[in-house]
């Protein structure tokens, strides 16, 4: 019997923790600080999103460069997506000069020009003004910082290619003032912040991923299903965290199974999309079933459409046809004990499908 060595894993052995200087039990504030030195071949970003009580949805990302081109030098970018309840939708992607970038290694404190993303694993302040949109956000964590094992996903026989992820605030309360053109709105909501970095282009290591966060009743969930690039055998990396009343109750990915239903081909991107994604977590007598059911699309982007000039020609030459889709629908959480349904909750949610590879 041959022993299969997976070519894509989440690093989680005692040796991994020691090598990376991390604790299995405790997340340190410096972990949300800069983890790369912006050199060619690496990338890093700090991400925030919120569902606001006035019906708006907001995403703010501070990036040190475009995630598709880590081989480039420092190229700071702020991305803002704002979807208003009245149906208006705004996407801003603004580049800044390299000298306008600074990021502390002691904790989250990223400055791009006069824009700032700062926090201490519990309370964050994000201020950004890009073109005709300005945001002033305070995020206060209600679920503790978490990571899937070390947070490092390793690829290849030598496991020298990395993509890392730290959900610093899996869920929190948000107070935000956002201004669109001359209209100003102040509201509250539920928010999330994570931090990503790596040393290999995602296009070269990941084929696709589903990623979702949601809350329903007393539950908070983060769920992702990453499929590695073909060269890594389309190896699957499931990620799952379930918290109840602010305490993490399930996060061992070895107990998770993932399934899809109602798969169709999206007309615009030509990618296979699941109408339903379901994560089932079984531990002893308890079974938790988390189901995301699509109602409509918020975003259907072919990545090449955002690329111009020489980069577009180069992307066409390698037949790059990556796509990004964001959905809105419902997140349902069911808790079964000894096969009997004991609890069930449903709430609206947003999730995404990032598809770098060709449709399989």
C-alpha cells in the first residue's frame, strides 16, 4: 500500500508551531502586523467587511500589491466595495505611490497615504477616503481571534510555497459612517476582519475556493473549501470554525465534510457555481450542518476585464480566465444530537467563489 503525501496541507504539527514562533492556544498581537517585507514574490492584505443595519454591505481592503502579481514591487492599493440598500453599487480600486505605504510589525497599523487600518485583535479603526467614497469604521470583536491551526497553508513536495490566513475578528459589532458623493450615513452592523499573506501567486497554488462567513442565532461561522492547483493534485483544504455565544465550539477541519448541490454554469464567467454549499461537522454525538443557499449574485467578474494593455495580452497568452463571484442568500445552522435536530437558525449571509483555474 503506497502512502499518499498530500501536496497541499494546513501546517499544524508541533514542529510547525515551533518553526513559526506561534502558540497553539494563544494568538499574539504581532500576528496581525506586517508578516512580509513587501519584497518581490510576496503579497499581503488586511480585509474588513460588514453587513450594516441600514441594508448596506461594505468591504474595505488595504493591500501592499495586486494579489495576482506578487512578483511586482510594492504597489499599495485600497479596495472599497459598497452595495447600498437602494440597489446602487460602488467598486473603487485605487493605487498609491510606494512611499505612501507603512505597516507596523508589532500589530495591525497600516497606513496608505492618509488612510489607516489599525487595531489590537479586539478593537479596530479603519478610515479611508477613495475618490467620492469615505468610510470611518470602528469594529469591536465579539468572537476571539482564531486561525486554522498555524494559519499557514503549505504547497508542494518541499512545502515551501505558502498562503497564510488570520481571522483576527471572526465577528464583531460595527459602527460606521460612510459618505457617498455628498450623502453621509451613520449606522451600525456586524463585521469581520482577516489578514492574508503569502510567497507564491495564488494563481499558481489555488484552483478555486469557496469562502463564507455568517451568523445565525447564537452561532458565528467561518467556512472555506480550498481546492489546490492541478499541479498539487487538486488537493482539498477544508477550513471551518463555529462559535456559539462568542465561544469557539468546533474548529477541527478533520471533522468536516463539504458538499455542493445545484451546480450550474454561470453564463458570464463560464465557471461551475453551486447554488448550495454545505459544511457538516461531526464530533461524537454532535453534528452541526451549516448550509449556504444562494439567492442572487452581487458580483460576477471575469478577472481579465479589470486588466488592460500589456498585462491583458499576457493574460490572454496564458489563457488566464479567472473569475470572482459574490453571492447573497441564507446561512442556516442546524445542530443535531444523536441524530435528532435540537436547534436551527437562519440568517442572510454573503459568500464568495474565487476561481483562478480553468473549469474542471
